[in-house]
C-alpha cells in the first residue's frame, strides 16, 4: 500500500494500480464525496491506468450520478464491487447501467484483485476513453 486515507465517509487505500474504498455504515456516496475520491485518484494515478475497488462491508447508498462521473476518468480501466451479500448482487446489476466501463462484482477481494490485474494488462494505455470497453453483467 502506498497511502491510506480516513475520510468522513470512507477508509481509502491507494496501491500502485488500484484503490480500495470501504464506505462507512449508513452514508450516502454523494457527488461531493465522489469529487474527493476523483481528486485523490488524479493526484496518485495521474496518467497511470488504475482500477477502483469498493469493499462493501457496510450498508450504504450511492447517488447513481456518481457512476456516470466516475466513468469519465480517462485512466480508470475498471470498477469492482466486493461483496458476498445477495442483495448487492442485484444492486450491482442496476448500478452497471450507469457505468460505461468495465464493472464487475466479486464475492471476495482475491478475485477482484485478479480481475484488476487482467484489466491493467488489457488497457495498458493512460487514456481508456479511446478503447471500446464493454459492460459485462455478472
């Protein structure tokens, strides 16, 4: 791990090619919260391809506009949700409709990190907007 942050709404870990966010119980991930995460990602990853991983341990809500804005980050190559909660399986199918890049749900962190490595290899360039990424529904 390169750096960690304890924000008002989440714990955030920055690694060389990914970030892991664990949101706090009961929060709403708002556009303002997302702007903070985007600023941190831009600071740490600059032109480096990276994957965002959310570790859904707690129950919280996300403003769907967040996904639309997050997908516009040029060097973001994928978004992973880690949760073995059956409700999250249904929820992530809905959330994917707002995200125009690779978006997957995993039952465990190990699987998400393996997928992250695949995404970094698949999209080695800094600007992923030129790639025609396909949304997968799992």
